[in-house]
C-alpha cells in the first residue's frame, strides 16, 4: 500500500471512528488564550486555540472556537480543518468563518492550520480595538478533534472568559424631586429636599456616589462621602449599550448650621477620593434661607447710600449760599463807597463838587406850590431822573428843575463850575413862581 493510500485510510479511520471509543483526555492537552479583561474600544482582543503538546496527536481533524449564548448553547465562530476535497494532492488547510457570527469581517488572522501537526497547530487571531463590539464579552470554548498516536479518536476542549471594561462617560444634572422645588434652590432650615441623579455606571457597574461639603468656610473644605446610607436609595442597574445606567436619590434635611451645602453625584470614581478633578460628576448647591441677614445688609446699604447722597446735596447747597453771600457783601461795599451831597450843601460851602461824588438837588417846597396842594404832602422830585418834554404839560417843555443844574446856579449866582458846562444850561425857565 503506497503512502497516499495509507493517508487516505488513516483519514477514513478518523472520520468513521466511534465517539464512544475516543480517549477523554484532560483539558491541559489544549490551550486557549483570550484577552481576559480589555478596555472597551481602547484595547484589542486576542484569541488562540492550540495544542498544548503535540506528542499525543498523530493528526488533527478540526479546531473550532465557539461562544456561549444566552440560551446556554455554544455557537461556532470559526473552524479550521483539512479540506480533503478531490485527490490527496489537493488536500489543504481551510478556515471557515460562520456567517451568523460576523467575526470574519473583523478578525485579523495570524495563524490557522491543522496539518502538519506541531506545537503551533491551531488558530490565532485578533480583533482590533476599534472593531470590538459589546457582544464580544462572554465565555469561549476551544475544541480540537483528531487522532492520537495510538490511533484513537481525540476530542479535547478548554473554556475561557473575556471581560470588557466599559468606562462611564456621562452623568445627568442633579434634579430636585421636592413637591415645591425652588428655582433659586433656597429652602428653610430643616426642609426635606430630595436630590435625584442619573448616569452611566460602566461595566462592571458601580453604584453612583454622593459627596458633599459644607458652605461658609473660608477656604471651603474638601468633599466627603455622604455617611448616612439610609438617606440614599440606590436604583437597580439597567443595561444600556455596552454598559449600565443607574438612578440614585438622596434625601437631605436642610442644615440649620451652615448657610449652604454643595453636593456632587459621581461616577467612574474607581479608588479616587470624593471631588477629584478626574471624576465625572454633577453638582448642585442647596442654600438655607437667611432673611434677617439679607435684609439688614440691604438696610445698611440703603442708609449708607442716603447719608452719602445727603452729604453731597448739602455740600452743593452750602457752596451756592456762600457764593450768594460773598456776591451780596461785595456789591454792598461797592455801593457804600459813593458819597451823596445836595446842591444846597455844595453851594453853601462854596466848594466844588468832589470827584466821583453824585450830587443831587433838593427842591424848595415853596417853588412848587402849584404841585404841592397840601403843606404836609410833598413830592420829592429831587431824586428823579431828568424828564423829557411835556413832563408837567408846560408848553415850553422845560425839564425837571430838580435835575437841572443851571436852575440852581441861577438862583445861587454860580453860573460856572470847575466840572465844565452845567446840564440844561440852554433850557428855558420862564418867570419864577
């Protein structure tokens, strides 16, 4: 029997061999390699299904990688076998990706063969990080069938698990579930306020964490975890894509000791302390209503503003009064510098009028008898300004005798003055009264 016929007979024996007659060997004869824990979309997945030792195997029929489903059954992903179609010369290693898995379009195959039998016989491939899917997480089985060196059928398998770590990247703003929420977040002391927070909690999932710090300190203190577990209601984890979400609530009685408290709802905190800058979180501040302090401050500000305004207005009025008084005094002093003399006084002394001195004439009451109808009723016209023609309906149009210097000069016999021609020297007086 030639060698080709012997190989054909050997293959036939493998295919026709009874499963009951196969050797049940330990799983250490098969090696399965997987990426046990990978960060989703950050790390690649590696799969390998190989012989752990080639000394036991005379030939290999198939190498199959399968994945456990939710129903508990394993679904084949890929199979490597010896394709014996046609003549022996055309037999070759073949890799079959099962269409229902969709892995064939995502895998980068490094190695896949069953013949010849060596320590490297089997399957080795990778899934790049950007092609990893949420469904890649789960339990995998590596199964190898063949013929032992004692010509017995072999069927060996090994199981391993792949875990994807998904980091949360979203958390919603904290909301108020109180029946009458205040837009300004100002509440009376001891009011019950319920805070609600929803966000991604990753995979594996970790509960949302509540942290707080008291206001009114300078500088503000560090955040610390809320230490009353009874105040926190941790909701269940809900699948969301490759990870899970959670809604958590915190019941808070408004502190009467501190003016406000700042709260944080945190996710993706790992082993970091509350308030760490790298943690994804949502913030809210609840204020205590303090009306007396706010009103007193406003009253003080108003009073201060009134005092300032009054001072400014008072200063302005004072300046105006000073200016008026100064102007009045200066004006009076200027008027008090003038000297008033009558022409009679100037004529009796026989001296000439003093320069810069205003001289007025005082008419004799007997001269104007026709005007003074009562001896006790005199009209002093000595201080009147000169009148125009027709003042006393005199057809000759004489001027006011009280302001006519030539009239007094005629009476006093003094026709000339050191100050030049007299006023009204050309006026016509007529006969004496």
